[in-house]
């Protein structure tokens, strides 16, 4: 579904870029058990290593990127709604990942102690995020809005 107008190829490319934020956070926070079990698949994400290193190396980089995307893209009415929608959706995916990371690190890691259940939780969060990002990027590339239940409803309320 396109909202009000068709999308240009440039809009499609710029709408895909914000999904790097939740993808890199998922790789940094939750991917280690998955890549321990399937080390050959780590090669697929090797091109993102320099970006992840920069993201991890600069203090508060995630917060800086969050505010830059939110204030300069989502709240800028001069940018097309398609780009603003996908940027806000990527931000909300990232917020969900941060909340999951806090819950896992502060609560579940203390209770479960790093066993099989904790590894399964990490894998579910990582693969769920990966599926959401891949689905969203494919929909962006096709010029459609990526409708993720509940999340997209919140995004539609934020982006006018």
C-alpha cells in the first residue's frame, strides 16, 4: 500500500537505511548464541562489522543516532511520509530491542544464570528482529509500507 503518492527510487533507498539501527543493535546484543551455534552464518553479517565497531566505539552513538533520526527525519514534514514512516518504525524496533536488552540483562540473566533458556531467548529476539528488518527492507524496496501488527499502528499515530 502506498500512502497518498507513489515512491521514488531515492525514497525507497533512504527508507531502508534506518533499519540498520535495529539490525546492528540486534547483532551487538543478542547474536552471540546464534553465531556460536551457526558460525558459518556470521560471514553474512561480516560487512556490517566496521559499522558495528564504530557504533560500539563512540560513546552514546545509539542515543545520538536516535535523536538525529527522530528530530531531523520523523518530525520534518518536508521529507516524504514514506521515509518518515519507515524511520519511525525502525526507531520503535530499536526501542523494543533496548527494552529487551534491559530486561534480559537486569532480570533474566540473574534468574536463569546463562543456560539453555537464556540462549533460546537471545535467539528468538535476534531472529525475530532479523525477520522484521528483512521484511521491512523488502517492503521498502518494493515501495510499500511494511505493516507490522501493533508496531505500525503506533507509527501511524506518530507520523502525520
